[in-house]
C-alpha cells in the first residue's frame, strides 16, 4: 500500500512528464554507465546492465520518489581495487553481499545512523575519489601506450611519467573535441545531453579521419553484445565469502552514504521527504539482483537524480523509463558503441570527477582552520595515497576523538556560595576565593556533559572536596544535559565517599537524561529522596535546616548564613557589627 501511495493521483499528464525526464536521464546515463564500468576495470556493457536492472529496481523499491540509481564515480576506486585483487567473478559476489548488508541496515533501521558521518569525512573521501578518477583518465586522454594499471595512486602516476613519450596526437585531438563539446554545450544549449553529443562528434571525427590510430571500446574490450546476459549465479563458497567481507562492507557503506546523500539532495530540490530505511532496502535488493545479470554495484546518482527532477519527473516511474531507454539503446545500437574511442570517454569521466570534487566545500572547510579542517585533509590524503577504507576509518576515529575533546572542554565546574542578600536563591561564583569560603557547605555548579571525556576534570575539581570533608555537598546540575556511565560512576564514587564519613550530598536541577541514567544504574536507590531538589534555593534551605544551630566549622561560632556574611571582606561595616554582637 505504501508503494502504491507513491503513484497516487497518477495520470496521463504525469506520465508525459516522467516519459520526458526518463528519456533525458536515460540518454545521459548511457555514456556514464560505460565510462564508469571501464574505469572500474570491467567491460563497458556491465555498466549498461547495471544502469538497466539496478536503475529500475531502485526506482521501484527505494525510499525516494526521484532517485536515479546506477553505477557511479564514487565506486570506481573501490571496484577497480577489488577487480585487481579478487577478479570480476568475486566482484559480483561482493556486490551481492553488499546488497544483503544494505537490506539488513534498512531492516534494523540504521538508515538514520549513516547520516551522522561527519561532513568533513564525506567531503574528504569524495574529493579524494575525484582525484583518483581524474588522474586515472590521463593516460586515455593522452593516448599513452604500454600503460599497466595499478591499485595505488603513486604507481599509476609513475606509469604515466615513464610512458609520457608515447603521447598519441590523434587521441589527444579526439579527447579535445569531446572536452570542448562538454564545456560549451551546457552554456549554449543546456537541454542537450553534452556527454552524449561529445561522444558522438568525437567518435565521428575519429572514424572519418584517423580510424586506425586511436584505441576504441571494440579494439580494447570487444564488441558490445546487443542484449542482456543470461541469468547466472556466481559460485559462492564460504572461503570467498570470508575473504570478501571487508570489500563488501566498504561497498555497502559507501553505497548507503551516496544513496542517502542523493535522496537528501532530492528532498531539498522538491520539498519531499524520503524514507531512509526503505531506500537502503531498495538499494540492497537492487545490488543483490544486478550481479546475477553481470552488473556491478550501484547506488543513487546525485547528478542524474538532480537532472531527473529538473526535467520534470513526478514519480519513480521516470527512473523505470530511464532503465528501459538504456535497454532499448543497448538492443538497437550496441554494435555502434564499440566504435567509441577511449580518448572520448576520458574527458567525460574527468568532468564527472571535477563536478563531484566538492571543491567549494573543501575550500570552505579548510578556511575555517579548525579540527574539521584536519579531519578533512587527512581523509583526503589517505583516500588518494592509501585506500578509501583506511581513509574513512582514520577519518571517523579522528573526528570522534576531536569531538570528545571539544565536548570535554565544555564541562565547567565552579565552586560557589549563596548570596545571603537574596535568601539563598541566587548563587554567585565570584564570591569564592581563598579567604572567602565556608567549609560547612560546599556548593558546585556543573555545566556541560558529564561523560568519559570529562571524567578527569570532574575528579580534579569536585572530588577534591572530599578531602576538605564539608558537612554537606550540593551539586547544581541544571546545566548538565547528558551523563554516561563513566560520569555516573564518578558521581556514585562521590556519594560512597561522603556516606563513609557521614556527610550529605544534595542535588538540584538534575535534567531528564542524567536522572534516567541514575535510575538505570541504581544510583538513585543510594540517594535519599529528600536530597533531590528542583531548585537550588530549596536545596540550600534544606541544608540550613539540617545544620540548624550548628556552629560553622570555619569560624567555630557562626551558623552558615553568618559565615557567608562574615567572609565578605568587601562589607566591613556589616562584618564588624556581626563580630561585636557575638561573644567570642
């Protein structure tokens, strides 16, 4: 019923809009699908299979009305590394495993958690992937020969340097024609698919004037078949599953992040709201089915999704049409695609890399010169020079550590005294100093989260008061929004020590989350119900009633209120009057 609700009120007018947008996006997806597949180290038709099958399934089963799924540039370095290390057959298995992981993430409602990945980490690895994609097309752009592909950036750059003398002027001209079209068409004819026109014109020029001097898809990968491959289940063994767990997890995480980011972009453009968990389930099913037809991992494509919306799409049916368009082109025109030069594909991918580089966001975060800048830079460098897995792991750990450090710095603990002129309702932190204190009652204002990152500060400030042995310790916790088990353990230790020598601990203003934590851990059972107060003034009055006529330990003759007045060195007259009226 929810699925049918996405097509509620669907009519002929909506179909015409979806038909137009699906046609436009389908045409755009054809060169991209082949280019992404080639850059990932597999045959170009595998990218088309992915566009068709995953594109249709993601649109029908996903959680966004406007999502366009298929192969994306973000996957290129990951898939290429898997193909190099494990082979194409194992890439299919890893894709299926990643699909299962995505389904489980959606079932267990983990979609919202992926959104909490820090922005500097996503910008860092996205920019790093863009650099890898761009640099990976330099050889095809220049038409270099004898190039051997490697997994790492430095080795690939070294290969280019070693073979730079083999530049092919015909490949350079072909790539230049396509690049000029890609740059000029969006300015003068924005509705025309620039990538398809660029491939067409550069292919025609190359075929007419230097046909035998440039490498083509056909000469490198063979003729593209004009039909979908037969259904095939890869040979799955336990050993293969174990060895592919990490690659599959990386594919699943990146696929989940990219698809949800794309869905968020779609929400921003249309004012709609996607279902993140259903989106993960739809992405997962698509990635489990696509490898059975030879397709590579797929996810939501931000650029194609945005184009779909701008073209007037009103429902997921536009994504289905986009897949059908690619299928028809594959069946009718596949043999002609074999004549496309690799040099023509290079500028298409280079422009994709440029557009996905997050360059403006990258510069903006770096200008802040904060810890986010450090996380961004390290994630970016590790993506380029090591691997995406290492980059994301280190980036996340560093981001968490820096976050904990910032949160711990938010905790402030100040020893305070009540203002006797305001009937113990107002607390002034500046009243406490070496010559102005009351050892009978110790009061502390705690501000900020009380958690493991701030445990050391809490112990040094509040727990030092144990050695002073005041009769009563009052903790003002109205500004403590959060407390974890470490913070609760420190609090419990404080209660235990005070109980040991007969002291009393009072709490005021405890918020809901810390209060719930104290209940769950059993700390509330150790604290007398009368020792919890909503307001500080109530706690102070209770403390004074408890002390009653006891003499203050500091001056041996005055009750707490009198001690507070006596210690105010700025009020000489009142202090002198109090001394004269008291028999010492």
